[in-house]
């Protein structure tokens, strides 16, 4: 897992820790499953994976953007966003 995704997931997990416990999976587990589903889905798939249905909208958007940036190759060796790589793809020096 890239550092960016890991840091994002860790933040979401901490936020999920504030949610009260229930008999089902914890919010942390739901976010982990969603992150895994986003990584494993085919490139052409555009819909929200079923594993992400219980992830809050803002959290899902952040996970999706993190995975998209990673898929586009716009991250450095540490998994952090690399603006230079994005600009190279855009044809700018």
C-alpha cells in the first residue's frame, strides 16, 4: 500500500474509532475493505464497489482520489503526490 493511501486510511480509521460499536463490522473494517476493493477493481469499472456502500461520502471521495492519483502514476517512490509527474502527463515542462 502506498504511503498516501496508508495515511489517508489511518486518518479514516481514527475517525471511525469515534463511531460507537455495533454487532456488524467496525467502520475501520469497512474502510479497509473499501480500500482493498478500489485497488482490486478493473480499470474500466466506474461504479462504487459494494464494499464501499457504508463508507461516508467524504471518506469515499478521499479514498477514490488517492487511488486515482496512484493509478495515474502521479506519486513518488514514497507514495506522496508528485506534481511534476502530473505536469509531465499534461505536456508541461
